[in-house]
C-alpha cells in the first residue's frame, strides 16, 4: 500500500517537466498534463507541481527498493460515521492485530523521477 503521505513526496515540478520535454513526444505530453494539474495544486495547496500517485505504486513493482516499506496491520474502517472507508495503518504495532500488508513509508524521490523519465523516454 502506498498512501498519500508517501505519494505526496512525488511532486512533479518544473525541473522534472523540463526533463520530460527532452524525453520525446510522450514526455512533452506528460509535461503539459502536469502543467494543467499543477495549476490546481498551486491554488489549493501552494505546491509547485502535482503529485503523481499511481506512478509511485507502479514504480515499486518495476523497481523494488524505491519505496521503503514496513510490514503493518492495515484495516478498512467500516463502522465510523466520520471515517467509514478510511484505511487505518497500525504503523507502530499498537494493536494486537497481526501485520498483513507492506506499507510504503518513504520514497527515494530522485530515483523515482529518474525511472519515470527513463521509461517515458522509451515511448513513442
């Protein structure tokens, strides 16, 4: 599992956009998509770029080690009126529940973006 706390470390900003523009037609397209999404994230959160959540999970499959993980118990809250559907991670093993999922806790951001640009440059 790669939660937003980790995928928000993958903010694609202007520096990576430029690298993508140099990575061919598909890279230029991805850079332009990011410009569009960055407007929202700048206005809403003050970020200089946009997170690319799903690519973090895919990168972990393609290149294990980019995502640091811990084996934790993960449950989905089913009863709370305010938190129904929320993913609950017992990162510090405070409950008696057995670990059941590898949970991302950190990301090698530089290596992630290197992989992203490398793979996109092979397309189109």
